[in-house]
C-alpha cells in the first residue's frame, strides 16, 4: 500500500472574501443567510455539524449531529438524552458547534449554553420523522455496549409489528437541545492562508460586538 504524506496536501482557497460590511448586525440572521447559500449550493447534508462537549473528568468529546432548527435565540439539534453527549450536557450545559462547507470554503463556529427544548417541541419533531427513524430512536440505547447488531434488528422488527397501525410514542429519553450562543464566528477561506475570521461576541447589554480575528 502506498504511503501518503498528509503534510504534503495543499489546497488554495480562492473564494471571495468576507468583510465587516458583508455581515448582518445580528449573527443569527447571518447564520440563516449562510445556511440558505449552503442549501442553494446543493451540498450533501449542509446541516451536519460537529458537537463538542466535556465530561466530569475534563476530557472533551466530539461527534456529528444535524442542525434541525434555527430560532432568533439560537439553534436546535435532537439526540438521545441518555447518550454520552446527553449526560455531559446535563452536567455541564455548554457546547461548541462547527459547521464546515468545503465547497464554499466556509466554516461557522458556535459556542453557548445548552438546555432541553420543551416536550411539546420534541414530540412535534419526533412525529415529523419517518416511521423507521422513530422506531430506531426507541430501539437505540445510544452509547451503551451491546452484544451485537442482531439485538437492534430484532427489537426493530418487534416494534415495527407493534406499531404497524398506530403511532409510536416518543421515548422520554429522546428529544431536543437548544444552544443559545454567546459567540459565533464566521470563517471564509482566502489565498495564502490569510483567511477572514469575523466573530460576534454577546455583550452584557444584549448587543453583539463584531471583531476580526487574525487567521
């Protein structure tokens, strides 16, 4: 097998720049604008984002989740509350998120406080999902050790038969989290690694301060 040198990989960023004049005064409106452009570009899962949390031992962990809502106050994703990330967010309700779109040479970093959404909101989203996804959420004891895949498939068949003619209830251990940002950074790739980084920081009076960061 041929060896590959990651140190030799290079990509030149040639997209247009990002100036302070380009930005909306409100970071959520700016986030929506970039999301709209990512959707218009027909990217694969433009709502995929990395979620970082921290455990009681101070060790961080990261995984991919899907952005499923944007409100004037922040963003929403859904998961199993009994998963590793669910337990970590319950104990330490702060998170960092990253959306990255290589085709657009863009990245968005979001940091803020996390809380569960209402049961009604989780119910509404749960029942909007395909039936198979609903049953999969019931089956999975996310992050728990299991003896084999057969355990999941057997349970899924049982539930499919049980709820063949009825609506599956949302399990209490599955629902949404809302991230209320205090920092949002927009990154645009530029030539010679002199990328544009513009950061919004929430101020005590509720306004947002926009700062340019060195790349």
